[in-house]
C-alpha cells in the first residue's frame, strides 16, 4: 500500500515531467547479488563465510564497490596471495553481475513511463563503469536519458551536487521532477531539500519499518506503484497491477 503525505492533486499541479531514480536496490537488488558473490569468493578461499565477507563492504572506511575489501578479508584470514586476490576479484564481479535482475515490474513500468514522454535519469554513487555494467546486465540502460555517477561530481549522496547535475543534464527544474530512492538519508532528504517530489522505495531498504514513509511524499512497496502516484485519477492502477504480475 502507498502512503501519501500530500494529496494527488498537488502532484498534478506540479506538472511532473522528469523522473530521477537511485539505481542500486531501487531498480534491482544489489545486496542479494553481492551476497551471492561473497558466497562464491569464500568458497574459493575456503575461509570465513559470505556474511563475514559482506560485512567488509559495509565498513565506513571501505567503499561498497571497492575490491580492496576482499584483500582485507584475505589478509585477516591469512590467505592473501596477489594472484589469488585478482582471481577472487574477477570471480566476485562475475557472480555479482550474473545475479542482478530487475525487481518485478521495473522493465514494464519504465517502458510505460518512457512511452508516456517522461524524461528518465539516474543518480548513483556508483562509478560509471559499474553503473554501465549493471544497467546493461539488467537490460535497463535504454530507458535512461542520463546517468549521473560519482566521478562526475566527486561527491557522494546526500550531497545535493549529483542531483543538481542530473537536473542540468535533463534540462529540468526540481519542481517538475520526482525522485525515487531507497535511502531516506541519501536519496529522499537531499531531493526534498532541493524541492523535488519524493517517493521512498521502501521495498529496497532492508532496514525500513513496514509503515515508514522515509520522510518522502509517498512510499511504495513495489516499483509499479509509481504509476498510480503519477496519475492519481487511477487509469494507471490497472497497468501497475499488470506490471507487478509480469
């Protein structure tokens, strides 16, 4: 069920024509893909377990995509070897990419939005090479007009810089833009400060509470629930249900 803090008529008055999306865990489940990759690496090393290795990627001092996390894990488990490290890094990336699949209804919903004339963009903390790999692996790349990645601004969310660059690239104003993301702190808060309409992808936040709105104008529990939000009159409600079932 969606939760609305503002009436649908307010959204209609804003003339939303641009949609910005976070990528990881909003369009597809990156966490599950990483856990599968960690299983493959720890099996190859015969050391630790997937949960143990995954915890290294969650540390503040290491980036969520930094392969040096694998090196640190190997050093801590007394199994570091340079050649084996590069082998495990390659294995990790291969298995992670192989396990990336869009959430139910994502492709169908994006196709409907694109065909309806919405400008679609992504704002992600990932590097361009990683973002490109993931979007191509999931088949989602053709839907987006622009993708703003970390190196384009040098700033991580919740900085407003990536969002501002996305607006410039898409020739949009904050008032006519809707942002969809799974992080209240890194997605919803900065977009809201800039004046965007915000949608909390609660389904992608593993730490969310069932009734939390994440501080957003709306919260959704499946990607196709975007459709009735964008057209509160309801003619997209059927399409949303069909996209979920597809």
